[in-house]
């Protein structure tokens, strides 16, 4: 087990990348702490799997270095990195029994037979396959096969990290929850570094201590689920985390005031002069509906009752805005305003969050 | 799901049955007819019962041909199947070279059989053939016209040259259908090259290998044209395989009765051996 460091890492699938969009991964620096449970979150094609394959050594990065602890493993093949990886679609060795499948990585490493047997029994118990250990893997259902793949990923105790590449795609929803809980449990018990790739925020937020959000080949934010929710560093994080995502409104910022569609919105902090496309972002949870003159003019389109709260969907100056109203609060029938909570308004220029404190220091 | 039962559906397969009857069943019955009777021409037939069958079964000449046939099929299967797998494993997976290899590999398959025979007949001649002449100049005694061993080697090499491509292409297709994730998972599991072959590639090739073995067995067991063109069954009877012997008997000696009995037994032998191969390999596949 070891800390994994990415140094100026970048990758392109093209032989001679020239343009910005030729890069599947844009240069990044990142440290994965030993024993951390990470979720790598992002939409399809943002470079999550590329990053994973670089860490496991299935891909050699075009630029930069990967360090395991202090040693450079950039050029080392998968074999010598001692990493476990579980793929999106089940990979089982058809002709082997479930038991042989689980024992395969251990056998290849030449472990003594009694250790293999006890380890396999343990993992089989964990994935709920102890009864069918002697069944042939061929002919099992897709989710049973995926459980075997997961089991093969977890069977080695001495791995540097376990990587999961959207491993629960083919699994039944209720089984998903169960397996995720087991993974989490496994993490607590053995403390392996785990990196879990997914495009499902619930999966990411329930599994990980640290969520790494990727967008367009770069890491836009890494932090605890709470940090991602409270202060999204990039509009994509705001949009991707939370349900519904963060509301964004074009605005002109002037000190501690924002002008949105001719209306004045006060901010909690003062901002210096800003360049580029400026927006304010407020989570639907931090807006409330109003009927007077206070707040932004709002036109309600639709109300969705999702159980413990209601989502009011509407528009402010042509932009779609969602407001979350808790079940306990009344819903004014003639609501024509939304009032954002100044403490939770963030300012973005060209999609990146502006931190007033840092702005001050820079100035 | 309930399937509707309608016996009138049989009418829909009638055209096929009629075609098969005319192309296969009726000719086969004619052979059966010949095999049970004797004739001296003039469309006069005498009942012979199982006499011809007994003759064929006890004939030393046919037994010897059968022995040669089995030896030949076994040899070419033992060479072509492993060699075909080996070539398929080493062919490039994609790119220009993959297309190039495919075309080159397919070439021998496109040459008519008697042309293949002629090519090797000329190639092996000691006076003008590139192979025969070179070997002789190198001091190696090689003459397929009068040396049975040289004749056998030439025929086997010719068949390997002609048909290994088929095995290789079938295996290649099988290999191409394996998703990358399997190889990646094997790397993660630290499997050796041999284990990748044994547990990923071989199981995935099993279906196409069965087809390859069956095709190569049936074809080689019925081989006629190439050895006929190359050696004509000689020297002596050294390369007289079953079909060459059968043609000699039927057309050369005009022994229609024994030839018909011979044909039927020949057909049954191929059928039985193919069945055995099929059963063994599907069973083996499950146990693999």
C-alpha cells in the first residue's frame, strides 16, 4: 500500500497532439493518499477511464510521471505495479469454476495453497457466492459474473490500490447498494486505496471520502462530498453534484452586489473587478420563493413533488431555475419571486469560481 | 410461450426436400442399388446381397488404402491445427499489415485444387523444379516420382501449404472477437502468456476450432485431386488414398458393385469419425 502521485500527467491517444482537444487528459497534478476511498466522477468521455488505465499501467501516459510512494512507475508494466482493477463489463475465465476464478490472481503470484484457500473462502463469503464455488463460471448471469470480477479484484491483500471502472453498471439496483456497502466495509477493514470511477453521483457520494470530479480531460475539483456541495469550484461541479444541480444566472458583479436582469442581488462578500463571462451560482436548496418585490422576478413552470421535498421549476429572465422547497414549508400559490441566500451565492468567471479572499491577496 | 402447431407448415419445406431428394438421396439410392447387385452390362442385374460389402471389408488393398488415408489425415491435422493457431496468434490485430496478412493468407485458398497439384508437381521436379532442383544440387536425395517418403513429404507439405490458411483465418476470427478487457484483466491478474492462451484465447477459439478440425478432417479424408495430379497414387501404391483407389475401381476397372459398396462404407466411415470428433470436442469444450 502506498501513496500514488501524478506529476504533470497528460495523455493523448493521437501520436502528435497539437490542439487542446487532442488531449484526452490535460496536464494534471494529483496525490492519492494511501488508504483513501476516492470516487472519480464525471460524464462519459471526460477521461476517467483513461486516468484509471494510466494508474494501473494498461496505458503509458504521453507526458508526466506516476509515483508509487517515492518510486517512479511510469514505465513499469501492470504486472509489476501490483494493482487490482475491476472493469465495467464482467471478465471471467469461462472454463474455470468460481473458486478457480477467485484463486487465479493469487495462484499467479505463487501464494501457498492454504492461504489461497482461506482467502478465496473469505472473498466468496463477501460476494455471497460461497455456495456455488464449484460451479463453472460459464453460464452464470451477468451480475454473478461481475461479482466474480469484483471478487478477483479484492482477493489480493497486498495490492497498492484497487481501481473500479464503473463496476456496478450491469448489477441490479438493490444488489448495487449491497455491493457498495460491502466495498465500503472492505475499505474500512483493510484500508486499501480505492479509486472508484462512476458517472453516478449517488454512487460516488456514498462510497467515497474524497470525490474527484473530472470534466473535459481535467480534474476540476477534488474534495469531500460536503465541499463539493458547498463550494463547487467549477460550474460543472455545481451542475453535476446535487439534484437538481446548481442554478446559474448571468450577472454583472460590482463590489458586493450582483446585477441580474436589471435586479440588484446583494452578495455576502465584496469582489474586485472581474473579466470574462460572469455568472452567479446558487444551489436550489438555498433559494426560497417570495410574493413581494424582494428578490428576482420568477415565473413558475412546474412543481414536482419528490417526497421529502418539492422541486419548483421555473425561469428567471429566460434562464431555467430550480428551487427546492421542503415539505414542511408552505408553497405560496402566487409566488412570483425567488430570493437567494447571499451566504450561498458563488461567483463564476468563465466557469471557474472566484474566491474573494484569494482575489484580495492577489491584488 | 405457446407455439402454434400447424402441420401444413410441412408443405413449406417440400421444395427443399424435393431438391435434396434429387441432388443427394436419389443418387445415393442408385449407389445402394449397385452395391447389392451384379451386372455384366446390358442393363441386366443379378442379386448379390452383401457379397460386395464382404469383399470390400476383407480386401487387403482397400485396408492398406484406409491405413494410408488415416495416416495422412492424422499427419495434416497434427500439423495444420497447431500451426494455424500459432499463425493466428501472431498475425497483427489491426492496421494495414492486418489487411495485408489476410490477403496473403487467403491466396492459397483461392487456387483451384488441380492447379495446386500442378504447381507442386512442377516445383518438386528434379530437372526443372525450383525445390527439386535445389535439393538435388544441395546433395539431398529427393525424388517424389520414385521415393515413397519424398512423395509423402511433398503431399503433406502441399496440403499444409494449401489449407493451413483456412485454420489460421478461422482462429483469427475467433481471436478478434475477444474484447480488450479480457487481456487487461489478465494483465491485472498477472497471468502469464501461456495462461492467457489457455484460459482466454483457447476457450474463445473452441467453436471455430471445432469447425476447422471437422472441415480439415473431412476434406483430407476425401482428398483426391492434388495427390492424383502430383503422384497419381504412386510410386507404386504409396500415395493411393481411398478416393484414388475408389476411382480406379469404379472407372478404371469398371467394378461397379464393389465400388458402390466401397463408396457406402467410405461415406459411413467419414460420417462416424466426424460424429466422434464433434461429440468429443463439444464434451471436451465443456470440460476445458
